[in-house]
C-alpha cells in the first residue's frame, strides 16, 4: 500500500489545526502509520525542500519551517500521494478551493499550513528523512514536561 509524508507546518500547529487535519485524513480513509511533534533544524528543512534550493523564496521557506514545532505524519492508503494532495489543495491558498485544507485555513503561499509529498519516491525519501527506521511508531512529544493537568484535582 502506498504511503505519503504529510506535515502540519508551524502556522498550522500554532493555529490549532492538527486535530482538524488529522480528522480529514482519517475521514478520507487513510491509515495513520506515524506521527510526531518536532522542531525542525535548518539542515533538515534545507534537505527536505532541497529541490527549491535555487528559488528566490528558499531562505524565507526555511525560516518559516523552522519558526516553530511541526507535526510530521505518515499516512497510508490507495493512491496516498495523489489523494493527500487533493485533500491539501493548491500550493497558493488564493487558488485552493474551499473544502481543501489550504482553501479553508490559509491565505498566503508563504504560510500554507501543510505539506504533502509530490510523488511516491519523494514520499519514501521524506519518510526516511523524518522518521528513519521508525515510521511505524507513534511518538509523543514530552518536552517541556507536563507538570499537572489544571482540570484534575490531585489525590
Ligand atoms: P509542499 O507540500 O509544502 O511541498 O507544497 P507544494 O508541493 O504544493 O508546492 P512546492 O513544493 O512547489 O513549494 C513548496 C513550498 O514553498 C510551498 O508549500 C510554500 O510553502 C513555499 N512557497 C512556494 N512558492 C512560494 C513563494 O512564492 N514565496 C514563499 N515565501 N514561499 C513559497
Ligand atoms: Mg512540494
């Protein structure tokens, strides 16, 4: 079964969109195979978007991706790459139709909420880059540590 790499970008995490995005993939019929909240450093961002290295916006793209935590995910399903990209919508939110993730949640190409691999080959490359050999695992982000839950009375 095909897999794809999807990442909620820092603006998506900041705006509380992880749940909605995960939900859309689940409802579409994808199976979640890996997920982790992480902070990307510049070398990883540069490798991930290596094909855009010569573009005028490359520096801005790397600044954006490293500006906060991202949620990296592996989703599996039939035609996973193409189905994910149709859920995500066009690169420029101005052109992304309502009903797609970028059409519903983004305004500007420089902060378009989510990434999806553009080919099965790139999907496997990106999964290796972000998950190494552990793509089947579910990761929990534990830093900073949770000290207490405000809604639970200790006993
Ligand atoms: P990804 O799923 O993030 O790879 O987007 P995409 O495949 O729809 O588009 P592409 O790979 O061509 O571009 C990668 C990312 O570069 C886009 O998602 C945008 O975040 C960013 N980007 C593209 N064009 C511009 C631009 O003109 N200015 C800026 N600042 N960022 C851009
Ligand atoms: Mg792309």
